[in-house]
């Protein structure tokens, strides 16, 4: 008969066998296993060091490029936006430093920033779309806004409000009195806390620069659906570009705006017909964005920067300075004057 002592001895024997096996196994495998771990750790450390060095080198190169760009920006941009009146339109959450950098480069290029419009988070609140539509209807005196949805119609009205071309037409049609009044439209939207203005953007824009938010709008859903704020701002961009301002609109932002959920990313996904630039926010990117703006003002649109969907970093060929023709005429006049001066008096060989 098998008693309890037999079971106890069997269990002890099993544990002793396991212990002996573990000791023998670890003794035999210890050296190869440690060597393998040491080798893999060394390789990972080398990879980490290389990546860190590459990152530091890229950052140093970028800083050097920015320093060189800042030094040469005046010559690179000179005359490319001469005579162009610009209104800066900031999305909710747009970086103030981005706006300041763009304004500086626009002025270096000879453009004039006539005014600024900054939209509020309230404008992006889709639960207030009925209110936005009603306000649009109330303020649309002398004009019939285009579009089916509330934000399409509001965008059409706001684009007309800042358009210099539309302001000129209103003056001609109404003799400067009555009819459509862009200043009243902007004041109405501002009073409703949908936007704020600086300067005199009403009736001032030949072209609009729309600044993307520093980070994607909240509300993106799983499955790739974009934040609702993107659709609202893109409706505005379409309105500015499709007959709002004379030379359309340009969407400008930093690299994140071309990433997942970004405003520029969605514009490119929808095959936007207006220009986008995604490398702004530092001197090199700001200069590139203004070159893209100058090309758009001449009717050459495209997508520029480093993000997905960008065709190149800057337009190719670059837009010419608007002083070029004047300079060529001056050179021709000087050459002709010089020839006349060098012509021998009559009768002298």
C-alpha cells in the first residue's frame, strides 16, 4: 500500500531534481547568455549615440540655416510683394510668434499688412451653427452669400467683407453710400464674440494669409475622422479663395499642421486649390511661406514645405521681384543715354 510517506518522498525527489537541473542549466548557459546580452546592449548603445549625434547635427544645421536665411531675407524677398495688401487671419490657437514672423517677412517683401482677424473658439462651436447662419443673414445687406451650409455662407460673407476688390465695387455701385459694408459685417461678428479684429481689415485685402493652429483642433475621432474645426476653417478658406479676395488665400502653418489631424493635412487630402505652406514658424520656413504667397499672388498655387503632400520646399521657379521690369527699363534707359553720350559730334569720324 502506498502511504503518505511515499508521496512525501516523491515530492521531495521532484523538487531536488528541478533544483539540480536549474543549477546545471544556469551554469552551462550563463556565459553564452551574458555574452549575447552584452553584445546587444553595446549595439543599442551605439545606435542611440549615432541617433543623438544625428539629431544634434540636424538641429545645428537648422539653426545655421535660419541664421543665414535671416541675414539674406531682405535680398531674397525684395520686391516680391510690392503693391500687395494682405490681411492676416488667425485660426483659434494660432501661434502669436508665427503671426509676427510672417508679418515681418511680408513687409520685407514689400507687402502691406492692412489688418488682422483672429477667430475665437466660439466660432468653431458647431452647436452654434444656427446662430452663425442667422447672424450671416442679418448682416448680408447688399450681397447674397454663396454656399449651402452656415459656415460656407458665413465664410463667403467674411471673405467679401475683407476684399479690397469687393469694397471698390461697392463704392462704384452705391456711390460710396449704402449697399454692402464690410466694416459692419466684421463688427457684427466681433460683437457676437466670433472673432476679433486689429487694424483695418475691412475692404483691405488683395490676398488673405490664414494661419493654422499650433496644435490640431480637438475632437478628432478614431477611424481617421478629422476635427470638426478643420471643416469650419476650410469652408472659410474656400470662400476666400473662390472669388472672395482678388488673389485668393494661402494657408500657412508649422510642421504639426501637416501631421495627423492637422488643418493643412486635411486641406491637402481634399486637393485644395489654394496654396499651403507647412514649414513656417522659424526664419527659413517663414521666408519660404512668403515666397509661396508671392507665387499665389501671381496665380501660381501649390503645396510647399516638408510635410506629406508638399510638392517642394519653395516654388520652382521662384516668383520674380516686381521691381525687375522697372530695373530693366532703368538699365535700358541708362544704356541708351550712355550711347548718346558716346556718339561723336556731327562731322567727326
